[in-house]
């Protein structure tokens, strides 16, 4: 049973526009959420995180929104740049992180020139 | 560069064999995590060590084992290998445990079992 779901395997966005990547989760014990970016032949790179006590966290062009009641989070990238083309993973952990990070299957973001 | 080093980058071996994957965490990080990424799958958590002690266990098979040494490097041992063990194996490290320490990943070891 997938506890973290990224329902869009791929997403294509024009350069300069906003990219919105979505993630849903089912485990109500999750209280820390992260986004990772992965290029081919490299490991995932940490992008941004949010604690369940917040509903928004911003870092430069990246903003993560958390809607706890809907068990949904999203990553906004504004403006999108060609270097943003990568696979993005949503991840979550429970308090204390006893089960490590639980990852979604990823969304391949393609930025079109 | 995340600062996490994994060796080897690629490994090809036959069914029934045993292999060892090695990970050196970032300087100062006490926690090491191992993840498996199979085709079309997300990253599956295997096991975590903190300062030499096993801290958490995920979906790790009994044929797999790991340890963290006093110098904090870690090894993942995979034995009696099967075709289905072919995957990317990632090591990650963090300063402490979750939830407030993001994991920093190495570039992985690609294991092919033939």
C-alpha cells in the first residue's frame, strides 16, 4: 500500500511559467515532508521541507504548500528554468522517523524552451 | 556534490553470490540510511544506523544485512542474490535522526544480478 502518492508520472511546463507538482499521502502520522530532485546518474538532492505545524515554506523559487486536512502537499517552482528538468520525489516521515523517509514514485518534470 | 560517497558505482554478479556495498557519510553526519530503488519503484527504506547502532528497520530482507563502523562508514551486505535484487542502492546520511535533518544522498551503486 503506497502511503505517499505522486499521481503524475510526468509534467511538461514552458520555461518561465509556474510548475506545480502534487503529492498525496494516506498516513496521518506523517508530520515532516520533503521534496527531492534527482538528475540521471545522481542521487536525490534535498530541495525543501515543511513541518506539519506550517502550511507554507518558501525558499527562493521553490514553495511547498501543505494541506493537512486533505493530506496533500504541492511544490511550486516559479519561474521554471531549463535546469529544473529532473525527477521530483515527495517524501514524508513520522515523528521520530522510526521508519525512515517514505518516498513517492516521482514526477518527471520537463521544462520546454 | 552531496559529500556522501558510495562504492562501487556499478556491480555485476551472478545469482547466489554475495556482495558488499560501501558508504562514507558526509563529514560530521552520524546517521546513515540505506535505500533500494527498483525499476518503476520509488525509493524503499531498508535500514538506518546512528553512531554505530541500528536505529530503524524498513523492508530489508533477511538475506541483507548492514553495519556502521566506528569511523561511521557503513556497509550493506547482500547475500544469496536473486535476479530481483537488481536495483540502485542509495546510501544517505544526516546529522541526526529525523524529523529535522534532511537526508543527503550519494550517487548510488547499480547492482545487476545475472
